[in-house]
C-alpha cells in the first residue's frame, strides 16, 4: 500500500521541529483492524438497536453525500462541518424545484413565474427573521456570505460613522473576515483597532474586553463561537458594556446560528451575520441582521438595479432597507434553499440540536485527549464551560496537514488543517497551523470512535519514522 501525499510546502506548525515523512514510502498500516467503541462493539457492527437511537443516526438518511465510500474503499466520515455543512434532501429538492418549475427574476416581473419566485424569495427572508427572532423581516439583508455581510457594515456604516481616533474593539480570535474589513476602514479613516488577548483558559479575555471599552469605542466586533477554540462569549454582557458608551456591536454568528438557538432580540446586538452553507443551506448566500433604525441611516453598499428608488442623470434616490443593500439579481435559488434549510432545522428543533451536539462535544474532547502527545486548543470542558462540537489540535512532531492527508487517503476521514482563517490567533498560540475536527447533528459517537482509531493509526505511522 503506497501513501500518496500531495506536493506542497510544509510549514512548521509549532515551536518544536516538525518532520515530514519520506514521500511514497511503502508501509503496513494497522487500518485493517476495526476500531472499538467504548462499549466494546466494533464500529462496523454498531447499530441503532444496540443503544437508543441518536439524533445523528436519525438524520443521516437525509444526507445522501454521507453514504459513500472514498479512498481505498473507506466509508466517508465527514468531520469538517465548521468549514461547511452538508445539505439534506429537502434543500436539494428546493433548489431543483426552483430551476425546474419557476426560475425567474424577483421583484421585477408581473408574470406567474416572477411572482412565484418573488413570493418564495421573500418567504425565505421571513423564515430567517423568525429563525433568529428578528423584530421584522426587513431587518434581514441577503448577501453572498457572512464575509460580504461584514464588509457591508464596514463600508456603509463604518466609513459613515468612524473618524480619526475612534476605536474598534475586536478579539485576537476573530476570523479574518471580521478583521480585514475593519483594517480597510481604519486605514482610510484613522480609526484605531484594539485587540483583546486570550485568558489562561484560552478564551477571549472578557475582563480585558470590558476594560478596553471606553468613550472612544464606537464598535465592538466579536465572535459568538470561536471556529478554532470552540469557546463562546457572553454576548449579552458585551452588548451591555458597549451600549453603555453608545457603541455598536457586530456579532459573527457563523458558528452559533447553525448549532444552537440564537435570539437577536435577547442578545440585543446591533448587527449579526451568518452563512447559509454552514447551516445546511446552499453556498453563495448569507445574511446580515441589522436593527431597522440603524439600517435606515446607512448608505448603499453597491449601486445598480433593485437598490434604487429613482435614477436621474445627475443623481439617484435609494430604496428602503433591505432592498437598498441588495443591488442586482440576487442568489434566488440559494436563498430559497436557505429557507428550506431553516425549515429542516426547525423541524428538528435548535434546542434539541444544541443538546445533542454538547453531548458529542464532550465525547470528542474526552476521547481526543487520550491520543499520545496531543495538544487541544481552547478551554477544557467543565461544569461551567461548554465547548462547541469541534476540536483544533496538534500532535507533537507531526504536521497537521500530514495528519489530515493520511486520515483522508487511508481512512476516509475528512478534517481540516491550516490556520482556519485565524492567523493572528495561531501566531498568538505559537503555531502556524492546526488540525480541526468539527461535528454537526448528523454525526454520531461512532464517527468519533472511528476518527480516534484512525488518528491513533496515523500517529503510529508517523512515529514509526523516528
């Protein structure tokens, strides 16, 4: 059996020296032995009848992509859900139905197809608003993704409201999409970006954040759940501190909205963003939630069709939100697919999803902690600390991309390796990269068992070169 590794430049992910293996070396893998679960049952023999049927086992039939074999005849075990989620049949059918039955542009035609497309498109907006408990559907703006949603706030609200000396408070654990747009704004306005470090538990230090907020603070940009540390932040407290100095708060909810109940009125955040593709919906669409009184004061982000009221040769007037921010033909089928994804998630129940994923999160962390020479980033789960269902980790003297490649090619396990769009955080941790396994409600404890078996096999293989 030959190990096929891609040709790429290996980076040093930690302070210690990382050694890559010789390419295409022949080896005898222990992958032929079946992993054993905590109950002593081999994974291939495990069945719903052996225990109570989990949410993962109940929902897996709805996701066709999960039922396939890949490299070396391995069954796919998909553990890269923080990057993108898989799509249930109902979402695939919604996309197909749109293109087969009523494909047409929205808001512009009076014929049957256009009217139906417009109805379904705006119904999806209502579904998003209800899903996060927005006060009204016009507080939801459809964008290409969460990145564009943050850029919309930066270019529209940021350039209008920030001036030299104003401060934007962020954490060092933010996604690049929540940092780079504000760098653009700061460079052009003279505003200052201030970053909160991690505390001893490897969580963004909210004590430092509170102390950093002052009369100069005009905006706080924070994640709800970290895509690398699996930690959560007390958004209500942060909003309270920010509003006390009349600052606004933008919440990156990409890792929370798909996994737990999120109520924007309860959080009281001014802006919140999320992406469809992480919540069982299509790629190419996300959304911005903004309080209606704030959105109404913001100028357009892009110019063109749909966002106008009247156009003259020397000037134009603009539509009310959300149309003001949705220039041009939108991702109609994708928005309708997002509406179908929300129907699916609500059919299960977000609280039920959250409780099941918390169980998976603890199971993943506990079992991953048993792997030799492993370092898991973020807080340890405890009575007062809940981790999201993901773990970023490194194994001593093995590059995370080597781990991910071996897991994929020899075991069919899909995880992520790299900096996860969080380079400042990785530099703070003293590493260039990490591996990440991330779960969703259609994953099972058997998936975790198989992953741990495959990871141990991977570690043993690379240790054999010592």
